[in-house]
C-alpha cells in the first residue's frame, strides 16, 4: 500500500467522476457520433425513427412495463419534472419529500409558481431520510428517488401504497440505470440523458403510468400550460409525443450519443448488468472508506445510502475544528490539487450541501479508476491538512 503522504504515480485512466454530466461509457469516442443525423430535420422519417429508437431502447433497458408511455422532453430532468408538476398537480393535496436541494426545489416551485396551498413538506436534514411512514397517499406525492446532492436514497418502494388515490411523481434521474425501480408503485418517473449513461445535457425523459394518463385526460389545472409543458391535445394524451414527435427541436448529435449509451447498456446485459456495475463501484468506495480514518459517508444508514452519487465528509478532528468557510477552502484546495494532477475532476459536493466530496459511481465508471483515485485523495488530504506530518 502506498503511504498516504507519498505522491502516487498511477492515475485513473478516466478521471471524470462528475455527478452530471457523468462519465461516458467505457470505450466511448467521438467516432460514435459519425452516424448522427446532422443537417437533417428531426421530423424526417429517419429523424423520427432515431427519436423513437431512444424511447424504445429506454423502455427495454429500464424494463418499463406495458401501460406506460415514454417521451423525450426539453430541459433535462428539471424540464421533465416541471412538465409533470405543471400538468398533473392541483387535483389533490401534495406531500413533498425533502432531504436535499432538489426536493426543496420542487417544493418551492409547487408553492411559489403553482401557488398550491394544500402542500405539506416532509423534511429531513442532509444525510438522512424523512419519516416515510407519515406520507399520505390520498395526496399526490413528489420526491426524488435518489438525492443526488445528499447521497441519500429511498431504500425500496415498500413504503408506497399500492392502492393509493394520489399520484407518485418521482424524480429518478440519478436512480434509473443503476437501481431497481418498482414501476407498480410509480405513476410518473423523470430522468435526464446526462446522468447514468453519460449522455449529453439539455434533454429529459418522462414515463407516465396509466393513472397519470387518466389524470391528464380527466383534469385540467387552473393555470395555463406552456406549450413546452403540454402533453395533451384536445383533452387527450398527445400520443405523437410518445412516438418521437418531440415538443421542441432536439439535438440530433445528443440523440446519437444517447442511442450509443443505450445500445451499450443493452449489449452488456441490460438493467441487471448496469445495477451490478454500480453496486460493485459502491463497494469499492465502501472498502476505501472503511480503511481510511479521515473520511466517512454523509449518510450513516447503509440501507438508504446512494450507490450512484456517493457523498463523503472529512471527519478528521483537525478539520472539524475549523469553521465552515475554512472547511470549504480546504476542500477547494484539495480539489484544485486533484485537478492539477489530472487525478480526479469535479468531485466537490453540491453547492447547497455540507462541504465534502461527491463521487459518481454509476455504471459508466470503472472500478479500476476508483481504485486509482483513492491514493490521490489520501495524498491531497495530507498535503493540504497535514503538511508537517
């Protein structure tokens, strides 16, 4: 084992550990985009064919059941969630689960933009889950499956009522392609291309179950629906959107890149292989954390600990004695050293989270790159915090 105060020699072959946009799949290069439909209309038969192919591959890889419809939507995972909330909320009271910045964002939009009064926020601090037992499934329930900023996820869907009256609207953007999702407990799921499969940004996906479709066709919100958010036509589901006729013009380069990631996922064994790769990466991190006295998880509960966006805090006493401003400066100095050495990029915690590290461990990450990263994290910690030891 390399001493923690000795500069390592081996660097990760791919030092990209960002939690979005995430690392490209192993073996990716620009040649994969040579067949992109650039200079052509996305409304052409071949253009619509590629868009529909993204939808069908997404359905296949994620094992989305019959009865659900899937569409490509604008503005990444955020756009997909906004479309769901603006189109579906208002018929019932709303429970919003908040344990990090994204849940807080949805709650603010529901309260301040949609101006709903019957909203209940069920909250917990960073690193913990709120009390799931008090969720009222007579209400619509809005939550993130995996809290990307906190490294905390719901452990399963057992807490969700099967015979619920309200809808479950799930921000699943850092859970899909990495975790089992119980589709029978989900009415709406949203995600983005830029997360788990390392796609390009600006495009999102939305999957609607039968109960969400029924809500769309039987309920009209009190507010006007912007065209970019509209999923209906003449009071019925606009089926064209779910066949590849996107609401706005997509980037066909990004479409080709999304197809590449989806085909890779299918070729290596589909969802079970993606989950296995993710879990293996998370186990590699766990072994390092267990053997490293200066670092620990923000989430103490292993059952609700994310396997994709793994959030870590420094627990060395010398560091803990510093004020938060100085702690953030220490983290930034460590990150700058890592970046300068080309040993690890974009590892800082979300801006709203406590200072620390966030390491993406999804399926496009290779175990060997994580194993090469950890000696560098040890080295930069001792360089910044303990230069005289």
